């Protein structure tokens, strides 16, 4: 396993990590979750991602049970959760001081932990002043309930404002951002945040590296049985992946297969390695519903050295979506 610093912090996270979104508490049961986490841990994964919203808290309970049963040394793990959607009450969602402090306590209870290593603001909250959120996150850190705080899907402007508040008030600013990043979703990570990496040392824990499975090629011929897009509540994802507007992306995914074959890997491994090729990516959060899937994902690390500048430019030729200004490869 390769380990990378989380931005300019001293914390090291596994380049590939494991997340609980969709699967834990809904798509897979606790036994499968345990097997997947154990397999990932044995491969060197130390970062496990969660959120209060995942399966309405059940994902945190499952992960907490697995960690407790495994008997792992706590210092060997980097555990995260995210706060925003905690329930239906008027103060059970958002980034108010009240919800952050109460939401963190509930998450820790479900995870059966005294602290999480990383705590994220799961989305920006237009109804709460950023200063209130920054102060609340600092309170969580000062209580010892988290070590670092960050954001998820915040704009560069919002992150910059949070840093400005932190500097002015002598507080801790966000260390990391959790954005969507994959071959089809590039602008924010590659362009919008560019200044934040250079000037503030922002770390990234990226999600959806496989574009919700599209980049694996499993939707080349329609929807396979048992996939998550057929689950109740996933109608929006099915429309996003299989709607008429997605046809050009499917053609690009098919065009990536010969290149992946030349490299001796799957398209999923190619897509994961492509994300890791970006030096501003601290860790790539993978999902898995089986031990075999965990093992296949981990093989992306073997593909990474094969992504030479020439190969990356071949991929750019297929994708034809390089942001302006975009990356150059060596």
C-alpha cells in the first residue's frame, strides 16, 4: 500500500481507502461489511469513510461493530464521518453549532468510538454563517472528538472564507475537502481548487472515482441484475447513468477497454489509477460489496506506475474533456 500525506498535514492515509456509502446497512449486511473491511485492512488500507446520513446512521453502526469485533489498534486507523443530514427535525440537519455538536456525539455513539480522525461538513449550509460552523468544528477538535475537520463539495470560495475566518479568529481551518472526482467529473479538483493546494495545502479524499460504476464497463450492455441502481430510492442514479444524455460517456468507456487490455488491467483499475495519478489526490475512496471487489480495487496500485505521460495523453484523447487550464503529464 502507498500512503500519502493528507494535504500539508502530518497525517498519512492509504492511497486507496474504503467507504460505506450506499453499501453498509443497506446493500450489504454486517457480515459482508466485516469481510470487506478485513480484506481492505489486510491490504494496508487505514482510512475508512462514513457519514451520519449513510443508511440513516446504520452504516456507522455496522462499521462500529466491525471495528470493535476486529480488535484493531485504534492508532492504526483513520476513521471519518460527515455531518449535515442527521434526521427530519428542524435542527437535525445543516451546519449549525447545535447540529454539529449533537450530530458528532450521535455518530461517535454509533461508531462506538471516543473520537474520529476526520470530521467533514458534508455540504455547504447557506443558512448558517460560515463563522458559526468554523467555531463549532474547532470546539469538536478542542474536545478531542476529532483531530482534523474538512468540507465536502464546498466551492473554493467557501473554503477560502472558512480559512479567512480561522486565521482572523486564531482557529483551525479546514484541512481537507471530499469532492467527487473521476474521468468525467474533473473541473473542480483540477482547476477550481488548484490555488488551494498551492497556497493552503488542501488535502482531498475523493469519492465516486468510478462514476457510480459507469467507468467499470458493467453498464455497456444495460443494467445487470442486482446492481444498486435498481434499488428503491436510486432512480435518480439510474437516470444519471443510463439516460439519453449519458450515451457519449458510454462510448468513451467502451473506447477505454482496448487501452486497459493493453495495460493488463480492468477499466475499473484503470479509472482508480488515473485518479491516483493526480498528485493533489490524498486518497481515493472505493466502495465494495464483496471481498473479491476489494481485491480487484487494490490492484489499481499495480497499474499506477504504468500510467506514463504517453498513456495519460492517450486517455485524454479518448475522454476529450481536459479542463482549461488542464493538467500536463510527464
